[in-house]
């Protein structure tokens, strides 16, 4: 698999005649990534087609190895859409300054395989909407292919689509009121 930077570098090296015979790069990227959005019930249910198309242009493809944490850093959070494979949604608590992880459920794009599975392929939305760290993390159970949306890109996009901005505010309020919707992560 290639990162978006690798894909752009390869695109830039292509023969100009070949570039002319193909569609615009952003259209190719959007077409490839829109299939990922269309598999994500959360985006289909809550957001406009315009935002879905715009998000498709911003997705970054990443592959995680088994037992790798889907990354968070202290200043920003990313949204992950799992395209292939499974990850464990885990609640992290500190016990005498030592992190303790409890698996809440399995995140995957397929139908639930056990009572801990949920038919959802999305992770990271809660931290992104709340704009603060949450005690949830995800650990890959196998090699997984994800599409990542950086928080800065999400913030920029929802500012461009007022109806979707309103939806995000409603979802945030729902999370804060502990009325958490099953279609995204959370206990």
C-alpha cells in the first residue's frame, strides 16, 4: 500500500501524455476513497453527500500491524475508518500510574462475530468532536487497512458545510449528555 504522499509523488513522475489520458487526480482519489465512505454507515446516516465527497478527498490510507495502537497524540485526534481487518476498542484507566486496558468491543466493517463485536468501522469520532482526549483507544488485532481523517481537515470541512456543522454540534451534545449513539465508539 502507498501513502497519499507516495501516490502524489508517483503521479507527479508520470508521463504528461498518460496524465492527460486519465481523469483529474482529485477525481481519481475521490472515486477510490468514496467507496470507503459509502461503507461507513455513520457518514451515510449523519452527513450530507457534499461533505462525504469532500471527506473522500482528505482521507489518508494507513496500514497498521498487529498489536499496533491507532494513534493519538496530545494535541489532535484523527478519525479512522477501518477498511480491512479488526481492532479492539479499549477503555484505558490508570491504576497506580500504570495503564490498564479493558476491551469493550471489536471494531470491524463486517457483521458482528461475537457479542463484543459491533458492525461499525469507525473509530476516533468522540475525541475529535469533543476536541479533548478520551480514555478510549484501539488496538489492531491483525494487519488492518484504515483511512485516516486528520482533525484539522475535519474541522475545515465542517466549517464549509453549515448543515453538517449543526449535525456535529448535535452529536457532541448527545455525547456530553451521555446519550451515546451505537454507531460510533463508546461504552
